[in-house]
C-alpha cells in the first residue's frame, strides 16, 4: 500500500499535469481567437514592463509536467531583462514555441531555451534575443516557404495534433512588437530545429 506521502506526491504530480494541459488548451483556443482578430484588424497589444527572463522560466516550469521524458535546458542571464512588452502575448509566444519543440522531437532528447542581450559595446541593436532549439527532424527547405502560413500543416508534422495556427500567430505577435521571428538554418540534417526571435528593448 502506498504511503500517505507517496499518495500526496502522486496527487500533486497529477494536478500539475492537469493544470499544464489546461493551459495548453487555453493557448490553442487563444490561437483560434487571435486568428479571427488578425483577420478583422482587431489584434492589439497591452504593453507594460515585463521581465522576459522570469517569464521564460515560468513557462518552462509550467510545461515540465507534460514533458517528463524531455530535458528542458534554460540558458538565461542571471539578471532581469525588462522591456515594454505585452506579457500575456509573450507567454503565448514562448508557450507555442516550446510546445512545438517538445511535440516534434522524440522523448529523451533535449530542448534548449536561450536568452541573451547584445553587448552595447559590440554595436548592439538594443534588442533581446530568444531561441528555442530541439533535437527533432529538421524542416525540409522545400517547405520553409509555407512555415508561417495559417492552417498549413507541413508534411513532416501532419501526423501530429495541432491547429496549424501556432507559428502564424507567434510571428504576428513578434512583428506587432517590432521584432522578427525566424527559422535558423542548419547546415546538415539531424541538427534539429531552431526558432529565434528578437524584441526591441525600447
């Protein structure tokens, strides 16, 4: 018979999974709503002071319970990076990119989230940079042109669940902040997939 402490730990883990899955479902619903807002010109941002380092840490911790067989690595500064951004929208961006990175890579592989700020002495563009990398299959160059189109499912990912809206919405949010979302090219097959974006600090 399980001890009370073991039962409590099992219940706690189960609760975390339920909460995390509910948040993933919320992001999916938000993607559908945002697609409608984009089409009608009603997509807006609510800018306020936001620490993207702390936000990334929170999003990663929320996703860990639903990805127990992935290793998620955070390479982040030891200090805050604060800008005037829409916190809820950036949470949506990070959630979408991390969710995809986990979904489209095998268990027992690593997903890496990296955040860095250019050194002002090195001709800084005064932006913060974020990348999300997995060890899954690379996206074929022939399909890259369709990557950010709404409702498009790439051949390599068509067997996985999803709306086909996540990257389209993510790109729109980043561009609304004055940033750029890109797929980082890799020189050889099997190097995984990396998405990166930058955000102006001011």
